[in-house]
C-alpha cells in the first residue's frame, strides 16, 4: 500500500488547481467580453442598420440610434443614415433634427447628402433638402457643385431672393457658372434693369451655348431695348432648332417673332400671325393678350384693343404697363373717367414695384426684422408673386 500524501503537500496542489480554474474563468470572461463588445460596437450596429435599411427601415433606424448612443452621440455616419431612415419613415422633422445634430466639422459624403435632398423634395420637405445641400457646400472641394444645386433648388421653390444671393456667392468661386449668370439675368429682368439683365444673359450663353431659357429672355430684352436686328438673329438661331422644341416653347418663339414684327412697324403682318396662333397655353396667355392689345392700339382699332387689356388686367391687376396703355386707349375713345382710373392704377403699381425692390434690399440688410418681412410678403401678394410670398412665409 502506498503511503497517504502528507497534508502539507496537498495545499500547494489545491492552490494551483484553484488558480488554474480562476485563470480559465478569466480567459473565458475576457473572450465573452470581447465578443460582446464586438457585437455591441457602434460600427457593428451601423453595419446591421445599413443591411436592413431597405427591407426593414424601422429596425434599421433603431440600430442606427443604438450606434449613435454607443459612440457617445458623435457618430456622423450613423447620424446621417438615421436622418435618411427617419425621412423614409415619414418623420421629416426628426430627420432634420438628426441632420442638424451632426457636428459642423464632420465631413459627410456629398452623394449621400444630395440623395437625402432629392428624397426630401419628393416628400415635399424643402427645408430638409436645403439643409442637406448646405452641408455639402461646407466642403471646399464641393462648394461650387453644391451652390449650383442650391441655385436650382431655390429657383424651383420660388425663393428668388435666396437664389440671387447664392448666385452671387457662386460667381465668386466659379465666374464661369452659367446657371448663376442666368439667375442674375432673370432677377435683373424682374427688377426692370434691362442692361444688367442683358449682360448676365450673354454671360450665361457664353458659358452654356444653347441655353434656351437664356436665349428666349435675351430676345425679349433686345426687343424692349430696340436692338431689333440682333433680336432677329437670335430668333433665327432659335427657330433653326424648332423641330426639337416642345409646342409651348414654339408658341413662345412665335409670340416673340410677332412682337418683333410689331416693333419693326409691320403691324398688319403681326396681327395676321397672332390671329393664326391656335394653342395659347395658360403660361403665355398674359403675353398674348398684351401683345394683341398693343397691335390693335397701333392700328388705331381702340374699341378692339381695350377688351384685350381689360381681360388681361382681370388676371394680372398689377400689370402697370397694361394699365398705362389702356389709359391711352380710353383717352382715344373719349372715356376720360376710365382713362384717369387706369392711369392712377398704372402709377400705383409702378410705385409698388419700386417699393418691393427697396424692401427686398432692406430685408437682406435686416434678415430677422419681422416687420420688413411681413411688408415684403404683402408686396409680393399685391404684385402677383404668390410663390415668393408663400416661400417667404414658410421661413
């Protein structure tokens, strides 16, 4: 029989066994902790959110929120994805909030921001679209592209003041930007600054040949300034491609050709071509009625001219030029009371147009002044620029 091990020898062995057990537990715990950390890491949550973003956007948004929380609320990639998912879930205000919380120093992928802006517009959330594009413009390498998109968006929304200011900022970094020059040309035209509008439109065409919008407006301005031969050449160039134009644009071209004939003194021919027009689109009805009234006025057919201007002014009571011609028409017809009334209306709306320009400049200097803003809104409404009024009211 073997002798029993002495008690003093058993203790080291027992100690070593326990130590090995503790070490094994620590190793297992460490591995488990590492696995848990990987499973619950911000990057892991973000990866899962991206995988589910199309099929399960609600679960994906919850995972993006977990990623943000796990990262201490400073995880731009997850915050941008969360904004996209919140918009997809029809929670636009939260989407805007999520985008706004991303630190300004964070560099966000421009393509993702533009995609977010496009989706916001589809869901009729322009403020989110604007915010997304502005974030892209913060990156120097992307600034020109972002501002160009912003000009387009402002024009589409009717934010003419912002479109003009953004165009000026854009031209400081990209003097050859055709869209910025076009926007300035349009802005100057509405302000009746025809010389400045002409120069801007020529620049737009210099940097983007074939820009039909710029060409059409330039023709209008050349005719208004009496530069009839150059207007004729511009029209011929546009008409050479008329087969590629839609019907509405062809009608606009024909109206400008008729206006040119009228200004050249070929009034009978102008009237014949005007009468021959078949499709008068709502967008050009005002131009059609004004031109018809002018031609009949030139032909001294005043009893026929007056109803054209009366009908036009029912639709556009702010048109001071039509009020002015109608006043002269009524004087010819011996109707002094109506002549005086329309002359007063012409003077009133002309004055209001000047007031609108002054108020626009004032608001640029004092953008937070509520009284100036409200005055500009009322002037926009008075002068038939409801889109601009609505846009200003939203901000």
